C-alpha cells in the first residue's frame, strides 16, 4: 500500500500501478478541516474509487 502525498484521482491511479492499494487519510482529513461535509467527502471518495477501478481494469 502507498499513502504518502496521494490526494487526487490521478495520484491514486499512478500509485495503484505500483502497489496493491492506496491510503488517502490525510486528504480526507484535510477536506474535513476545510469544512467538507459528508456529501463532499462521498463525492471525493467516489472520484478516487473511479480512478482506481479504471486502473484495475487495465492490463498490467
């Protein structure tokens, strides 16, 4: 798992190419501290999940 500096879908996708998973804890906490609500977090996590799903569908 990789988790340092991953805060965008593109970064998550790139990290996934080199690891079995990604950790985005600080990116979520940063959004909460900036005032994000549950719907904002859900949308953010959905964009990360979509990027990871696309990467997983690609042949290695």
